[in-house]
C-alpha cells in the first residue's frame, strides 16, 4: 500500500531522479554517434601530419561543414552534461575562439601542445587539436539549447505529474462520496432521515467553521489594512493629486464594503426564507388544479343538461295540470248545471247534488293541503341545508361564551346608567 501511494503521489525528489535517469538513458543511446565522429576527426587529423597548413585548414573547413549539418545537430543527445572521448570541454565564458572560426588561416604552425595523456605533441598534430577545439566551441551553443530544452521538458513533466496527481485525488474524493452515498441509499442500518440529519449537522459545522475562520481573518486583516492606510498617507502626504485619488479610492472601497455587507444580509434573508418555504406545506401542482377545473366544468355541463330536462318536464306537467284543471272545471260546471236543474224535480238528485258539492269542497281542501305540504317540505330542505352548513363550521364555544358574558356586562352597565339618569 505504501509503494502504491508513493507511485500515485511522487515527491519532487522522485521526479528529479526519474528525469535524471531518463536523461542518462538518452545519453547512453546517442553517445556512440559522437564518438565515431570524433574518432573519424582524429584519424583525419593524423593522416594530414605530413601535409601543409593549407591542407589542414581545408580539412578543418570540411569538418566545419559537417558540423553545421542539421542532421548532426538533431543527433545531439538531450542531456545536461555530455563527455566525448578525445574532446576537451572549455569554459564558454573564458574560452577564446581560434582564428579559423572567423575564416582566418593559422599563423602558428610549429607550436607544440599536449594530448589527452599530457604528452608533448608536434606541430603536425596541431590541426587535430584545432579540430577538437572547433568541435567543442561548436558544441557549446547547442549544449545551452539542450539544457534549456531539458529544463523545459522537466518542467512540463512535473506539471503533468502534478495535474495527474490532483486529478487522481479529485477522483478518489468523488469515489469516497459515491461510496458514502451508496451506503446511505442501500444501507439498512441508518434511515434516510438519520442520514439527512447527519448531513445537516455537518453542513452546520462547516458553516460555523467558515464563520470562525472569517472572524479570524478579519482580526488578522484589520491591522494590516490600518498599516497600509498609514503607509499610503505618509507616501502621498506631499502630493495633493494623489491624496485626492486616494480619498476617492477609499470612498469606493467603503461603498464596496457596504454593498458586500448588503449582499451578505440579503443572502442570509434568502436562506432563511428558503428554509421557511421548505417548512411550509406543499400545495398541489398546477396540473391538479387544471384537472379539477375540467372536472367541475364537465359536472356543470351535466347539471345544466339535467336542469334543462327537469324544466322541460316541469313545463309539460304544468301544461297537463292546467288542461286537467280546465277540463275538471268545465265538467263540474256542466254537471252542476244539470244536477241543479234536475234537483228541483227529484229529491234524490237534490241529495246527489249536495254530495257533489261537499265532494268538490273536500277535493279543494285536499289540493290546498297538498300545496301547503309541498311548500313546508321545501322550507324544511332549505333549513336542513343551512343547519348542515352551520354544523360544518368550526364554532368556538369558549369564544361564544366570552362574547355572551361581555354582552351581559354591557347590558348591566347600560341599565345602571339608565337607573342613575331617569
């Protein structure tokens, strides 16, 4: 587990070691190319021992053309420090360029030098040494570029590793959160309400921690701001234009602080109102209201159709009743006339006429009683509806009793006033 954590979160030393290892590997893989070139240069220098200085200079010019070849510059290994066999490196700040580097010929032909082993060399080997010096001088600018490229690559690799490490940490945090959410969702030990309360407690603790940190920061910030203000006043004390600008800047900062405090206050009010809104009972949705309105519309249409049908039937019954009453009145009038005419002659008919008259009176009384009964039944129905409406209301008996006691006391006071002022 420790090795895995070290692999996932490498330190800066490990990154430098890794970069150094890669550079050494690249150096080893490209080193034989340069060695071969240098050996070839040495061999060519030795073959020109018996020649003149002009031939050596031409050979050096040929070597310069080979060194200026872009393919050879591309074959240079990316390393911080490269050592070649048979070449001696010089300090770029102290080394002096030879005359042939500027296109001049050698004037010193017979000066002795020293080889790699410290032995004296003849004038015939001077060309070889000059070639080596020119190669080392040519290599120095490219080595600076290589070192810069290596530093840039090392910086890029470090940034990539840091980015990957931060991304991995973020993914691990998300994984932990998902695991916790899964345990909360599918765990049987803790209920949803318990988890919600636990999360709420954590949020409250974080909010308190933020408030405490804010207070600490304010306590640490105020002295620094005072010190900054004093330094600005002392700095711009002799410059009136700067003092005016500083005063305007402070006014703007003061307005900014007021706006920020107002925003904080509004945010607190918003959070409080949001909490109150969540505590309020949830109202039905708009679709439920729409469905309810549709149902009421359908029922009202059905009721309108029923009312129209009932009115039509009532009208028909009224017409039928009127026609029957008219027929009855006509029949009674004809019968009354016939019986009254015959009653003068026959006593039996006279008795039947009296019975008919009494029967007609009885039927009149019965119809009146039926109409009265119908009216009373309708009134009873209306009173029952009113009683049901009153029963559905919430009546507070204590309040009614208090109102009644207040009315009684007021009546007693009025009676006493009337008794005092007759």
